């Protein structure tokens, strides 16, 4: 199949590279000149394990190319995916669909033969229908079949999630039997290796596919927000959230995934998609109290981390040095979008604290997002050196290897707050720490 992927962002780049790896001939259209130059130079603008190898081998095999010229990519393509950004619109939580509709118009103008057009961006219910309308209005002379194929990959795990997904969801226009059959056949071809290994495929209405994406993200976000509340309760009651979640997760109706307590969820998806879903539900006249509560609980939690650090410091933190380990919204990414570290740093600076921060991949972005007394350190050890309080926010693997004795020897103070519960609290306590972990009464 000849595939055009409009948008070389996270989803577009990963999907484009993986479709090429599946055997299609893929052209990724990226209009940001800086990004395009990097891609053409075989440099990956995002940090995603093993993506560079997949891109390199498919470029070499002649199956993957990058261009700014949408027209040439669409000309001769069998399938066009729209994978452009859908950020939160200013005011209210709605998704901004400007880029999606612009892409649809550009695709229509460029089309020279019948096309399957697939939205891969996360889009509100009804967007597929609107894309179909735009395409047909712009080019009544061309046949377009419009499908919705939401993407469920996680940053940091993108390649495995794409190549071994739990399911592939494809929304088609069920009222147009012939068009639906054409779209279904093309999608089966693009995803041939997954069809061959019996991955569950769900061909549903476009509206169901669009809503399934938001509902899945919101449900996972709700799980995380719920377990975070139970973590607070565990701390107050003497329970241990890791034990509580372990017991809950054994119930297959609940499942053991997304039950790790932490400093609140962030990233480019959960916050944006929960806001968008709440807005969609409001507009539809059926407000989602649960999604709204998830958003509010998470906002509260992100702001509460700094208050907790202030309380651990005895209510006065001006002039004290706080070491922050892990700034990205989760490990194995350089993504700082809506990371909890941002409100934590902002609030600590307001309290007058001095911050020594370290993150393996996120510091370049972090530097441009905070102003004030933050020193970005070259290593975790440097960040810890001379600190009064050490706070771990993101569970990068390297941080697991830190030796309690070394950490305590490097610190000036002895307060540790492990917001991901990755360290051995008793070893730190034995080394002299006053040790606090998320969801657990203090290790004595
Ligand atoms: C999320 C979904 O997991 C993907 O299925 C989806 O495709 C993607 O959004 C998207 O819509 O594009 P992602 O944002 O990459 O993926 O990150 P997650 O691994 O889901 O983590 C989200 C946040 O929840 C992170 O801040 C993470 O630290 C937090 N989290 C997750 C927890 O605090 N505890 C957990 O148990 C799991």
C-alpha cells in the first residue's frame, strides 16, 4: 500500500515508521522546517526507544520518506492518515480541530484518484463525518472513504504498543456499505502483519471509534486519580497503597494496570483528552461528573506536592535546597507537557526554595519552561549534592540504582520524598533518612 501520513509528530512519526516496517511505502508530511530537516538527517526529534532504528532501516529500504510537500505525498497514495495535533482550544476544554480540517482541505485539493482518508489524531465524536463533508465539498469529483483509526500507543513504549496492540479500532461509515467495505479492506492491508497474528480488530461506527479513544484514556486517567486518592488515605490510615493496589489488581474485573500511585498524571494525552471529553459531554447535555472529578482531583494533586514538601520542611523552606529527580511526565520520554514537576517547581520557587534538578532526557525542554532559582544539574548525584530535601517525581530506571549510603552522604539534610515509591525505604532509613513514600505511612 502507498500511505501518506500527514503530520510527523509523535503519533504520525511512530505510525508512519511502523506502517513502513509492516511493508507499506510511507511518506510522512511534516511542514515544520526544523523538524523536517532533522528527520531527513535521520535524527528523531523525540526521545522514543528504538524508533531511530526503525526509521533508519525503513528509510534505507526505500519504504519511508519525509517531505513538506503534501501534494506529492497524496498524489498516488492509496490511504492518507491525518495525524496532526489536536491541542486544547483556548477557553473551555474543547479540542482545537483547525489543523485536522486544514489537512482535510489540503488532501482534497491534492487528490487525483479515489482515496481512503483516515483520522488518526484524537478527535471529538463527529469529526470523521465533518472531514468527509469537507473532502466531498472541496472535491465533489473525487471519491473519498473516511475512516477513524484512533491510536492507543504510550510514549516510551510506542513501538511495542503499535506492533503488539491489545486491539486495533477502526471506525467506518456503516451507512455506506460499499465505502465501508473499501475502507475495511484497505485497513486490513495496511495492518496486514497484525491481522496475520490475530490481533483483535474492531470495525465499528466512526462515532464509536472516536468516543472509544477518549473513553479509554479517561478511564485509565480515572484509575490513576482513584489510586492516588487511595494513596492519600493509605498514608493517613497506616495502609500501604502498593499492597492495596496489589490486592485490587488481582481481581480481573479491575486489572492490575494503571494502579501505581504517583504525583498525578501528566503528558500530552490524559490531561488534554479528559478536558476534551468533559467538554464533549457538556455540549451533548450529559455532563460526565466522573471525568470532571478526575480532572479536578488530578489538578489538586499536582498542586499539593509542593505543599507536602513545604510541610516536610517544617513549614519554612526559603533558602533551603530541594533536589528534584525526574522532571518529565513519566520515564523514557523527553516530554515535559503538563508534567507535575512544573507546578512543583513553580510553587517551590514561590515559597523561596532553591531547586537543583536533574532528568535524563527532559532538561532541555524543562529549562525553557521554568524561570527562577532552578539549577539544572548534569547528573542525579550533582542534584542531590548539598540538598536539604530530596524529592523523586519520575521513576527513571537509573534512579533505582542510587545507593542509600551515597545519597545520604551527599545530602546536607535528611528528608526524602519518593513520589513513585521505587526505593527501599528501610534501607534509606537505616542510612539516616527521614523517609516518606507516596501512599505509605512513614518508614520508621
Ligand atoms: C496515554 C495512554 O496510556 C495511551 O494508551 C494513549 O494512546 C496515549 O495516552 C495517547 O492518547 O496518545 P501516555 O500519555 O504516553 O499514554 O502515558 P501513560 O503511560 O498512559 O501515562 C500517563 C500518565 O499517567 C503519566 O503521567 C504516568 O506517570 C501516569 N500514571 C500511569 C501513573 O501515575 N500511574 C500509573 O499506574 C500509570
